[in-house]
């Protein structure tokens, strides 16, 4: 590799990120993981299992499952939505990972760093959980504690890489859940396989070259495929490394490594955090989403719900709704009028129209039928977004917005969104609310009894003698 500087990246000299990640994966044990990390991780596990079930209904996932079924191959793991059909682990991961992100309802890594845009780091659970789930089936005999050890190892690696990279990675158009998610999936798979030393280092190099995903595909079937491919590619990198496939052993470092090329460099100060000294799942934490759409919309959705509920606002009495926000929200949430449920996940007018019409925004509302309805199309056209320089000037460390509703009877109501948004680390969903979300994900797919079993098993995951049983719970 050339030693020449990369003029497009701000990369400190002599970093050891790859070696430190390898040492962390090799050395971490379940007994080393803080109880609070295991508690939150179990919540993320339960959330993720519900999302796999919800995603199994999506056409995006059905098309991928059809392709995988036609291809088939080694029977490593269940193919989601295909009953007892089994396919190679990486192929199963592509389908399951895509399902987990299909509704854009999976958790988000948060940041308290003003240099990063809050909410735009990565969706950490699905790649790591997917890889752990499929490799547990392939290997067999993986206990519940080993399952959680591998899952949380990948979660930590993914989050730290995401946090340490400069924010240009996302701002330039990369989708970090597709790119950085690859390393989470790789780390989890590698932990279960037992990779160490040079094989682990080469695996990071393979993963670095496979990592991809660009934001132009937001609002299409390909957006969740980014996470499916991250899951698949992470598993592939681990399996190839196990066979002796080689790559650059320092692929996270140097002027031409992943952090420099895709991230524009790293924060030298943040590198001092290290892996596993302070677990990201605890601090700064993770958001478990109450709504199946981009997390940047959530405080505004909650504000709209509060305004129309407290004011008892009838849909027919709404003349116009104006959302005031900064570029951190308005740029990624980019559809002025959503034509389908995929676009609606990145549309403030669509999400707020759901609240205006139905006073909720869940799986039913985020459907093509509901979004395309005349009532939704009409209401969306009464909602507009407006760039607010005052909000912009307050920075991107919080998700700030305000709403003004002009009523046909001449009245006006307005308010500011709560920065301690529901689902975030400062205002998390209760366990009961999380179970309610999981049931809403599973309704129409799993029976109430099957839902009970899924929830009960997830809460007691560390007691499982063979965690591959988890895959049976979502086999549809």
C-alpha cells in the first residue's frame, strides 16, 4: 500500500484501530459486559425479532426470498417467509437483514457530539443480530450467553466505528447502516466462529471492501437492502477469513483505509474511547423507535399528536400545517408528498398527515394503500416544511423543530417539539410499550400465542441452552 498522504482525508498518523478491534473481539467475554448493556441489548433483541416478523410481509423481502429459494445451496439457516426452507448463512442473512430494516423501525445509535448530526449514525442492532442469528443456526449448540456475547460485540464494534468517523461519511451521501453495519455483522459472526489474529484482521479488510450503500436510494426497496447486504457481507467476510482469504490487515487505518476513504478521516480525540471501555449501547445510548420511519421525524410526529389531541383538531378544520426545522432534518427527510409507504418514511408531510387523519402512525398507516388514499394525498398537500435559520443556528446535537397549525375557523395553534423525544435514551419506551410494539409488528403474521412465546423467550435469552431456537420463533 502506498504511504502517500490522502489529501481528501484527515487521518492521524499511526492509528491502530484494526488491531484494537481485533483485540477487543478476541478478548471480550460475556462476563465482561456490563449488566446494563445486557439489559438494553435484550430490549434491542426483542425489538429486532419483532421487526424481522413485520418485514417478512414486505414485497421487498418476498422478492429477495424468492431469489434465494431459487438459488438455494447449503442448508445453514432458515429462509425468512419460506417456512422450513434453509439456505446458506450469508444468503439467509441478506433476507433477514433486509426484513429487519424494511419498515425503518429499527433502533438508532445516538450521539451527543455536536459535530455529528443527531440520529444519523447507524442502525446498530439488525446487522449484528442477523449475523448472530444465522451463524447460531449454522454452528448449532450456541448458548444464550454466547449469542448475546456475539451480538453485543458486533453492536459495540459497529457503533464505535460509526462514532469515530467524521460526519462527512453520512453528509457526503453514504448510508452508514449499510457501510458500518458490515463491520457489526462481521464482528458478531467472527466472534461466534472463533476467529483470531491474522484471520480477524484479514476479515476486517474483506468487510471494508464490501461495505456499501448510498442515500439516493432512500425511499426505495434498495434502502433496506443496504442493511441486508451489510448483514450478508459481514457473514461472508467472516466465512472467507476462516478459510484463509486475505486482505489488508490494517484496513480501518492509514490514508487509504476505510475510515479515510469512506469517512474522510477520524476524530483523534474519540479514538481514546477504545472498544468496550464505555459501551456505546449504554452511553450515549440507543433509540428504540415508536414509529416506522426516519428517527429525525419522531419528535415532530409526537408534537403533532400532542397538538391535534389537546386541541381536538378535526382533519377537515386544518387549513395548513407548517413545520419549521433545520437542514439536519429537512435534507434527509426529503419527500414533499409521498406516493407510497417507502417514500412516506422520509416525508414529514406524510407522517404528520397520518397523525392528522388517524392520530397514529404505525404499520397500518405506513402502507401503500393508506399513503395513496385520497385523504392522505389531500392532507399532505396542506403540510409544508420551512427552513428555520434560528433552529439551524442552535446546532445539530438535538432534533429541534416547531409546528404551526392554521385552522379553517381562524384559530392557530403551535408548539415546539420535545428534545427528550419518546424512544430516545432520555425518554425510553417502557418494557410494556416495547412489547406492544413487538405485538403490533407481529399482528397478522403470528398468533397471539406465538407472540407470547417470542416475547417470553427473548426476555430469557441468556437461559437458552441452544439459541438457534430463536430462529424457530420467527419462522413464517
